[in-house]
C-alpha cells in the first residue's frame, strides 16, 4: 500500500486496518507493507493505530461485534510470534500488538503494527499470513515504486492519492498483478476483473475472460487454399534457393523488392 501526502488519510487508514486484519490477516492478498509519504507518516500512523484499537478480538461465532478472530492453528500463531520477534530484532518496534492476546485462550494473536524495521531487512520480504503489518516512510514517487517492488511477491497492491492521474501512473508502474487506486483487496470479488500475480505470487489468471481462457485448450486448424509447391519444399534447385533468399531478404531485410518477390513466389506455386 502506497499512501501519498495528498491522499484522504482518514479513509486510507480505515481501509488499511481492514486490509491488514480481516480474517486475522489470513488472506492471500492481505496488506503486509504500507509505505507512507514522509509528510504524512506520523499522522497516518496515529489514525491507523486509533482505528485498529477499536477492533474487538474473540469468537465471532458467539459475538457479532468481534472483528478479529484466532489464527487457524497453533503452528500459525507460533509463526507470528517468531516473525514478530525477528522484526523487532532487526530494529522494529511494535506500536500495538506484537503478542498473543493475554485475555483469550487459544491461538489469538493481536492485531500488530510495526514501525522502524529497516527497509532492506530480511523480514520485509517474508510472507506474512497473519495480523502483522509494517509501516515505512518514503520520500517521492520513484522511491515508493522501488520499495513496493522490492520483494519477490507481487500479487496485489494499492495506491492512495486524490490525484487520479498520478494514481494511475504509479499503479501502472507497479509489477503486482492487481493494483487498486484508493481501495484494496476487493477486486477479487469482481468476476469481470482478472486476478493473478507475478514473481513468487503464482502464475496464470482467474476471473474475467482471461480466466476462462486458462481453462481452455487451444486448437488450431489452418487451411491452405493454394495450389502447387511452396518455394521451400524439396528438392532444392538453384532457382528455388535464390527465391528463398529473396523472400527472407524482402521480409526481414530492407524490404526492397517485396512485391516482385511475392509475384515470383506465386508464380512458382502455379508452375508446381
């Protein structure tokens, strides 16, 4: 997620909370890294922290007011603990969360916001499948694109700005399979839009016409309505070899004499 100074920061922070912690972060396209332009970093961080602090964690089957549930199993919860510890060891700081919820029994890992991790730290490129999100400052558009593309994963991203032209430009320069301007994640629910990633985020496409093509096998039928033999058929003669040379030169060289070569080729077929 790239957030520029001119973005609607309140809406961006609200969406960031949802995209980071929905289903306890156990979403293939969940938000993992947020890059905020330097002039808005502290304000965005405060907004996101305030909004995330309103989330209740618990058993959603019993309480409809619960927003964040547990990790799927003990292994997943333990992975969040070790990953969070690694980020902190590399210089990060958990401004909220960073541990299991002490008030709940089971695999409940708290919604976690981390700042201060060096942009080139090893943990930045880790696949996070849980409620942990990292925030980083950036200076300009070029740096934002470079940082967003700095990991081997490239499934989806989002760009936040009131300048739609800039949003389109930045989105077009990101290598993620799907990039949304001023929103996040939800295009997976639109059947008409293609969905797929690059790098280590998979291959192929689902949804849209392209998705249908992934389920089809190409079958080619070619009909030649000509008569006679082609110039490249055997047996070769001095005349046919020269014609082949002329064809290659005409179409892939300087193009001179193309029409004359075509007439010679058609004439050779009739002779055959």
